[in-house]
């Protein structure tokens, strides 16, 4: 009984260390941004089994107030629209202890990072990497929605 209780307590502590958060630059007004373009995504060069996660990441950004623009069409935007554009880079780090999905937003004109959203999840390998990635994406999607909500 003590072993089981200790194991459950250990799981709880490890799970509670798995944090999702957002960091926003103090000197940036996020409400000015209207567009987002995901860059360097290698969409067509990834293994087919990972495409579902890319779709979920694109959906997460699209479900915020930002309008997605293809990186190939950035130059079709007017200068005024480009001033409201964020470039988006993302990364996925899968380890046995924790899966982390990070989505970074960079001002198109200046190249300055303005926000970074992080979603993390861990089932300690019990549920499998696919489940952990899915849950980490859900958490980063929540961070993106809160960061780029209509009120911001």
C-alpha cells in the first residue's frame, strides 16, 4: 500500500511540474497583429504519420483571431498588412518524461520575437508518445487562444 501511495504521489508531483505557459514581450502590443504565417514548416517532407499533428498546430493558430497566410503569399500582402504580420515557428520535443510543443511568434518587419507559447504534457510514457503530443498541442492551443484573443 505504501509503495502504491508513493508511486501515485510521485506521478502527481511529476505531472504538476509539467507546465504550459506563455511569455509575451513587455514592449509589444499584440492587438496590432492580424496575420500569421507559419515558416520553415517542411510540411511536405515530414513522415505521413506526423501530418495529423501539423494539422492540429495549424488549427490552433487559426482558432485564434489571427488569419493564416501562406508563407509563399506574404509578398502579396500590402505594406500595411505586413506590419500586422507575425511569422510563426514551432517545435516539438518528445522525451519520456515530458512532451513539449513550443510555438513562437516573430514580428515580420523587425524579426523580433514577441510571444512564445508552450504546451507541455506527460503521461510518463504510459499513454504513448502520440497521446502526449496530442495533449501538449491542446495545451499550446489554449495558450495561443488566450494570448491572441479578441480582447488582446
